[in-house]
C-alpha cells in the first residue's frame, strides 16, 4: 500500500491571468483508512474552465466555494481504481469516479455528496466506455450540453443554433447533439484548425474563427437571417452578438463566460440587452451539477453514438500530475481540442 501521495495545491490566488507559478506540488502522508472509506489510485482528472472561479479569493455568489491555499483541491472530478476498501459496496479493482482529483491517491467516503451527485463516489460501467469518458461526454460535459440545449434553451424543431467554443468539450457535444436532431448548427472557435474540425469532422453547417473580425459581423455573414438559439460558453462580445442576431422568441443557454474568467475587473454586461425585451428573448443560466437526473439519459444516448463512430470525441491529455498547472493554462489559452484531462496513473 502506498504511504504517501503527491497533490496539486494553490500557492496563491492569481491576479488576472493564471500562471503555472500559482500552483505547487506537495507530498502528503495517506491517512489510515477508516471504516466506510476507500482508497483510490486516480487515473484521469478533468480540467474545467470554471476552476478559475474557484481560484479566486472569493468565488461568485451561489457558486462552489473558493479553493483554500496550500490545501488539496476538493470538488474536482476524477476517475481511478479502488486499491483498498473498508466500504461495504466497493471492492479492490472497482473503477470509480469521485471529486478528489489533482492528486495521485484519494481517500474517499462514499456517503459524501459532491457536485450535486456527479462527484459522489460511483462505480463506473467500463463495458460501456473507457472510464475517462465519464469525465467528458458521459459526465459533466455531456450533462451540461444536454441541460443547456433541452432544459435552458428548450430546443425546438427548426431552430438555427449557434454554439460558441464549439471545438471544446461541452461545445463539441452540444453542437453534435443539435446536429443529430436535424438543426442547422453554426460553431465558433479560436483557430483555423478548429474551424476545419468543426466543418470536416463534426459536419456543422457553418463555422467561424472569432479572432478574424468583430464577432457580430462574422455571425451575420454565416447567419444572415438570424438564429433562434445561442449556446453561450464565452459571454462578452459573443453574447452581445447573439442578442443582436436572435430572432423573436429566441433563447440563450448561459453555460459559461470563459472570456471573463481571468479578468481582474468586473466585466460590463451586453450593451444591447433591450433587444431581449423587444424580441421577447429568454436568457437562462443553468448548471450541469443541478441536472444529475439527466446522467442515465446522456449515457444511453451518447455512449452508443461514440461506439458506432456517429459522434466524434476528442481529448487533449497532459501526462503526469505535475503537468496540471500547464494543462489549466493551455486549456484557458485554447490550446486544447475537446476534453482536457490530466493523466496521473
Ligand atoms: N454551466 C455548467 O454547468 C458548465 C459545465 C461545464 C462547463 N461550463 C462552461 O462551458 C464553457 C466550456 O467549458 P469546457 O469544459 O467545454 O471547456 P473547453 O471549451 O473545452 O475549453 C475552453 C475553451 O474556451 C475557449 N476560450 C478561451 N478563452 C476564450 C475567449 N476569451 N473567447 C472565446 N473563447 C475562449 C478556448 O477555445 P478557442 O480556441 O475556441 O478560443 C478553450 O479551448 C466554459 O465557459 C465553462 O465554464 C459550464
């Protein structure tokens, strides 16, 4: 049995842009297993943009709380294998997911509820899919894509849909789910290689690189008659462009606002919000962790589609626990395609 485990900790709260030097790697003694606990050797940990909000001294009101400095980063989705168990329902060799990521080994109590249930210790059915996909399309990303499209945006037949950050984890799932239902889907992303991926691999109807001009103009070029649904992963100028392009009774699923996460100052809202009144638009936020009830449906739909090759899944994997800070920074810069993961074992 291992005696010690290395873990990533936050060394200081970043001011503005996040740098690898904001993190440190520490080695700690693994505490003796108590009755009811299991020891997991972690394999893959999810790298999510919204971690940035928890790297702040004060997290946004209503969100998960900030990470403590010089402490393990609790509440981060990970998958691994049980190596010792004193819990009735778990055995050595079980492949599980839980929420004590960014460390080599985790002591987990199955009765602790994390991330609305998504991060609670759970045995994974690896006959359906490799464990790491439960961190992406079969986990938080898939549930968020589903909740955004079908709950927040109430996707309807014939809707023209724009998905931002469409080459990323949530965006690539949302755009493919909409495409599979016969919608016209527009994607946007930050490089020409990603645009080629959206058009050639995901078969989206149109795509644009938001670095190549004002977003409102780029959107108008590919959707001259407007859009009905905007799946917002970015906020800022993207959200403002969507509000301008939405047709009457259009809907926005407010999934995230990555363009604002590393800003040192509060970002002003869209300047054209009155269009929401004049066109009876709905802008609705949602959190995947509040839609854990969708998990089985998501797995039932997406797992067979991935297995049959109808649904494309990409990932960007960083090797080794010590690559975690680099993984976070690279993902925020857009150097990832699909789901970003850290491989620790
Ligand atoms: N509501 C929820 O429950 C929930 C759950 C999961 C994720 N989210 C949100 O969903 C969004 C996507 O998350 P993800 O996990 O799928 O990440 P991701 O899209 O795989 O990775 C983040 C991407 O954001 C893009 N980006 C970074 N800075 C940007 C900027 N200033 N403007 C435009 N794009 C920028 C980059 O791609 P480019 O190359 O395209 O710039 C980067 O690859 C995030 O806002 C996240 O917080 C919400």
